C-alpha cells in the first residue's frame, strides 16, 4: 500500500496510519510527492501525468507489481490520475478530501478552493508568502482548513510542516502544482489530461471526506461516482475538516481498515 500526502505536508502526514496498517499485515509505505520533503526538487514535472508516473515508479521500486494507493488532497488528485492511467499498478484507490480531477477543475463551484488556487498564480509572491516568518503561513493554512475548534495542527505538526516547507525550493515546487492546475486549462497538455481522465477507473474506490471541510463541501464528491466503473464507496467523517488522517486518526483508520478487509 502506498500513501501519498497533500499540501503543504510530506510523508509524515501518515504517521497515524502506518503502524495501524502494519499491525494488520499490510506492507505500507508513505512517499514524498515530487518537490516536497526529501524528494527531488526538479525544475519541471509538476503536471499530473508525470506525478502519476512517479507513483507507479515508486510502487515498482518497492518490488511490487500492484498497490492500493491512499492519497490525500493533492495526493488524491495524483492517485486518481495514476488509477486512470495505470490501472494495472493501482488495484485500489482511497481518495481523501479529493474529488475526481475533472470535478476539481471546475473551480467555479468551490469558492474556497478557487480562491486558494488563484492566490498561487502570481509569480514569486506565493513563494515569498509561504517563506515569510519561517513559513508561518503554513500553520495558518492548516488551521484554516481544519474543522473549527480542531486540535490540529498541534505544536509538533505545525513545527514539522513549517520546517519542511521553509526549505527552498519546496515552496516553489508546491506552488507549481497549483499553477499547472489553473494554467493548463487553456493549453493542449491540459486538454489531453482531461480527455484521458474521462476513462473510468476500473479499480475499487473509496472516497473519504470531512463534514467540516471548507474546500470540499458536502456533495462535492458525488459526481466522482460517474468516473468509476468498479466498486465505489464513500465515507463522511463528522466534525472533521480537510485533514481526516490527522484530525481524527481513529475514525479515519477505522473506515480505512474496514474497506481494506473487503479488498483482500
């Protein structure tokens, strides 16, 4: 099983899930997305086609032919792409707080998400904002997208994510994901990706989202069902915002492990 984090995090986001998965016999690994954490900070390659190939490559590098991919946020976006483009490698997908990419692309119906993506478009300014005051913006973003009153991020999580994102060029790499999402809409590579993503996902899919997520409102994942030809399940976690694996790890783990028992 391969776990893929979201923005503005790194592999450590899955610290509550890795022991729980290992305890019931799963071989689980958490990767850093390209440009995050300890991964390579390449000058290009932040489009979902390349990122999906990264996921498939990591599965093979671990000596496996197939894996269930669990992706949160941007990791879920990439997971959808990998499950569509390389279904032979992705034998199941758990998408957390991440509708199908064709739904994410329709930013008009998602005010919070649209505002966030648009704020990442100017040159240099988003990177400077993230880097300022030892990446204080990172903690503010996590707190803003968590459920109101959530204990996440706690001091350790805030410090780890701020530290990781303050290491240049991680902020630039992370912002490039958002720039591709918006700018590709008028380019041929974006049209090719959209056409490829119209193919249905044949693997089993579980979508998990929080009832208090400001970026993925209730019902936002419903159209994703139309993009899946295999078994499709959803799980709503009450009182949880955009970061279910960290805001309520017990509830998230229970949903994940229950679904996994049906995939063996």
